[in-house]
């Protein structure tokens, strides 16, 4: 998997996690520890660069959903996003963003 595909997955998860106003260290740690399910060669520096880039962007959950390659395992991506946001307790706003991403991505793969 290319870093660009992982980039979009991590940024989508970060965007969902940020819906409560902050991406906690717990959420960041979870994402960094578990991003290997998509690409085993993403190291700490790569991950930190992805997060830094995320903070420089001003995109919505749907913006990131549109960048997700629908040939990938969408269920695995959604599980990663949900578990990342839930790692420090799932806030209602995070859940709302997750449900929005889930609904949108599921519709995209049906087309």
C-alpha cells in the first residue's frame, strides 16, 4: 500500500477524532500503533508527518472520505477510525462523524 493511501486513512481517523475539539494523545498513540494493519512500513516519523499535514489542512470528514480508495477494505478502515476515536471514550460528536463517514463510504462502494 502506498503512503498516500495510508495518508488518507490516518487523516480520516484524525478528522473523526478531532470532532470533540481535540485529538488526544491516547487517540494518536492508538493510530500510530495500529496503522501497521494498512502498511507495515509506516514508521513514527512517517506517522508524525501525516498528523502534521492533517493539522495544516482544513478538510471535512467527507473530504477525506472522497480520498479513500474504495478498492480497499472499507470495513477495516471504518473499524480503525472507530477504535481510534473510542480509545479515549467515544464523544457524541465523534460518533456522529463516524456514522457520517460510514454511511458515505458504504454508499460509495455500492456504486
